[in-house]
């Protein structure tokens, strides 16, 4: 099992910045990739950014150039630096890890952290 705990959410004005952190514990050696997703009420959870253990990154078009996903070492911890925040970035942000246990791939989620962009 892998446990994920997010931190760093909060209230910020438009144009401001926040940094989210995701700390993983447990069988972190089995993590293949990690990422951030977000969800607003009534909508599906959407991808924000992903990063593999090798460091390859992928971003949603809506955040590319404003958000940066990174990690201190191969798997832990992981960060999401969010700059030039917009009201439409308001959502619950979830940390995600894709874990491989003996050829079986499992997706794990954190509990989420609220990000509110408002003046």
C-alpha cells in the first residue's frame, strides 16, 4: 500500500501563487508515476500534471506555463508550484500515484486539499 498526504492549499488572490506538497509513505518503491488532479463540484476529476520516476512531465493545456510539477528525488515528496492563479483554478486538488505491485497496476489517491482563488 501507498499512502498520500497533500498539504499547501488555501485562499489566494488572482495572480498569486501557491505550492502544494504530496508526501508518500509505504511501498514507495513501487510507484511508477505521480500526479496532481483537481475536481470542482458537479464535474469530473481532471488531470493537472503528472511526473514519472524518470522525471518526464505532462501538463493540462489550461495550466501549462503557469504550473510546475517537481519532486525532490525519484518518488518523494512531490510538489506543484502554481503561479498566476486564476479563479477557474479553484478546486480540490488531489495527489495521485500509480503503483505497480507484481505486474498489477493500482491508482492511489490522497484526501485532497482545497485551493480557492478569489479576491
